[in-house]
C-alpha cells in the first residue's frame, strides 16, 4: 500500500494513503453527510467499491476523516471528485493535501488538465484552478450529473487546472 508523506503547512497526526476496501463504508457515510446538505453528489456503496482505487483518504486515530477521488475522463482530462472532510477537521489543510495528491497522480499519469465542479471555488482557486463555463467541459462529465436532483439546473462552478502551467 502506498502511503504518502506530503509536505504540509500544518503537522497532522494521521496518514494520507490510498483508500482500501475496508474504508468504503466510512467513505460513503462521510460523503452522505455532505450530500444531505446538497454540497456534493451521493455515492452508493457499489460505486465506491468499483472505484475505490480512484480515492485517497486521510486517516486519523483509526478513522477516515477525509477523502478525495481522481477520475480519468480521457487521455488528457481527469476530474477531482467527491472531496469530503469531516466538519470537525475543517481548516487543517486536509482537503488541500488530498487535492494535491490527486493532482500529483494526474501528473504521474501524464494527464494535462484536471477539472472539478464545486460550490467552493475559492478553495480550488488557491490551488491554481480557474473558473470555466461548464458547457466547455466534455459531455462525458455529465454522466454523474444526470443523477443529481438539480439536473439540468446545476448551480456548481466548473473549474479547470492546466497541469503544465501549475
């Protein structure tokens, strides 16, 4: 199992690592907390089991308190998705570190651009993302969106990062 040592402005007592099958139930619960507040899409357990290799987690005291996924969309495009951090752990750079891990993975894979759909654009701007018109994103990205009760009136902000310039 790959465990990450990530330089961070805040020293955290836990570990950042790749998600494991044993993490899926906790991951789903953490996502559900944010989905219930309309902050992200709900993810079913079967979907998380199928895509567990796309996720990194932050574990502290034996509990998963943060997660983030990277979904490859095409040869030059990936999506940062399902970024969730337990509210008790906000403000500790866990989310930023998880996104940076996803971006590092995209670079390792040779992916040129990474996008996200978010309600918190300032968070992603700090990481170098810029706002884009959602209609400029490939139609393939809307596969998840059709499951959202807000579709087709999405109120998330589309953002993209060109990794060559980051």
